C-alpha cells in the first residue's frame, strides 16, 4: 500500500515522511511532494491508495488537488492536514469525499492512528475482493449473506436484545470497512428496473454491475455502499455518506448512469434513516414500497418511514432550527424538571409556538416529547449501569418513583424493574 504526503513546508514534509513508522500499519511505499503540481505527477504515474495533504499551499490548495483527483476518477482515500482556523474548508472537503482530518500540530501517534483506520479499511476490502475472485465466496452466497445481515437487523421493540445485537451489527460493519457508529445516519434505497432496452441481464450480473456503478458514483464523495438483490429487478442498497446534502441529485446521476450502462430504465426510492431505525426501514423499503408506491415522476422519490423524518424534511427552515434547539435543550437538561416556559425562555419564542412546532414535527405534545427523551436516557442507564432504579428516576427529574415507572412502561411496555431483570438475564 502506498501513501503520498503533500506539504509545502520542507521540514514538515520530511518529518511526516521519515519519522513515522508507516510500515507498522502496512504501508510500504511513502511518496512526498512539496506542491500540488509535483503531487499530480506522482498520482499520474504511481498507484497511490492514501493521500495526506496540507490544505493551504501556494498556487494550488490541497482541496484543489483533491478536486483534480476526483475529476480523473481516482478513488484514492484523502486525509487533510488542517488547523483550527481552517474548518471553513470542512464543507468542501466533505463534498469531495475527504475521509478524515488531522488538526495540526498533531503527534505522530495521532497521525498514524488516523491513517491506520483508512489503511485497515482498504486492506479488508482488498481481502474480500480477492476471496470472491478466487471463488471462496460465490455471488449467490455474498448476496444471501448481505440480505440476511440487514433483514435480521434488531428491532427497537425487542427490548431484551436490541442494544446487544445493535452493538454486534455495528461492530461487524466497522470490521467490514464501513466507518459508522450506533447513531450514524444512512440512506437506504431501492432500485427498481422498470424496462429493459436490450437483452435483460441475469440477476447476479445485474446486481454486480449495479453495485459497481453505485460505487463509482459515490466513491468520489467517500460514500460506502452495500447492495443485495431481492429478485432480478429489485436491488436494495445501504449507503453511508459524510454529508447528505445533494443526495437526491447524486441518486439522479446514478439512475442516469445505470440507464446508459445497463440499457434499462429504473426508479429509485430512498429513505434517510439511522442505524437504530434500520430494521423498520429495511422492511418498509423491501416490502411496502414495491406494492404501494407508483413510479416517481423524476425517477427518484424520497420516502419517509417515520413522521418525524417526513415532517422535518417538509417543515420551513425556521421550524427545523427551533425543533433542533428544543431537542438540544431537553437533552442538556435531562436530569431537571422541564417545562414549556423553560424552553421558551431558552429559545426566545412563546410557549404556544413551542407547542405548535413540537406538534408539527414530532406529532405529540411537549410533555410527551420530554417524557420520550427522559425515558431514552433512563433506559440507557438501566441497561448499561448498576445505578438503583430509584436513583435513576431522581436523575431523570422525577419526584415520584411510581409515576416514573408508569411513564417508562407506557413507552417501552415493561416496567423499569422488569427491564433491569431482562438485562441481568442476558
């Protein structure tokens, strides 16, 4: 594996290239360049897997270098060297698919850890690819494994096993090179073949080529995708992106590229979701969409498996901003009694307007929203700590243990004591 380090300061460049033990993380080739022009010559002539580049350089910046690299279709993983004052560049970096940032000055150990994370992902992906090419995994086995992995995603209603199984699933995704956390957002989309303009491809070949096109469209923005086929015309994809801005435009580009390369027309239905909600979304996309949704006029349609996602997307920007502040206030004061008046004074809008916004977005009252957030916090303490339940009730701002238990059971279907006992039996 090769790394290219780009920095216009000779002392910094030499230090990065010679004082870090790159071989310890599987990097054998270390290349260096003092300018974007010199870096391009190396990228044109050498297979570079990882680019570590400074942002601010004379003539051409590191971001301009990455834009050139993406324009050539190179899938090199990119890491930016930056400073605290340069985070205005973060937005552009995300659009270009930058994998990570290193804030300077940084210790060699930190730089090595950031690069190792990317190197490990590439190593794993290469291993899987080699095994598949060697015939250790057939296409059918790969498809079945991916489908089973997502269709057995834990259901939040299964309070006995949800957290444990979610931990296992997310850990496995990271082992497979998908960099995510338990709360990560993602896109799940269904690609439906509507009409062939040539001899139809087999299910295996169509899925393989769709997956390759998806990779080519989203790799430029550091997207990570996994696709399985439901049948010979329905393909489900889980997609992680650093930013979900312009996601619909990119799906439109994907649709056009599939049309051109596979000679067929497709419709794409997508949902923005998160990993805790993925089970509901997988079944919604796989089972409900094909039956109940007509072909989108533009060929790309956004769907909403929950009211909150739909309402947030359709709400005016000021509603979104206020709702985010409301949730932020509740979580920051989760251990205190909270009223509409408290939130009103924090956000500087009237209590009635607070209620209107909550009802519009969450489709519940302020009291219900506060209770939900407090019970989420209580549940995490019940399942991950040995804190007495009475103390947890107090920590969540409840004076009455009986009322705390009643609210908890109304949301999760079991009492706090029963939830604790279930944890102990695992």
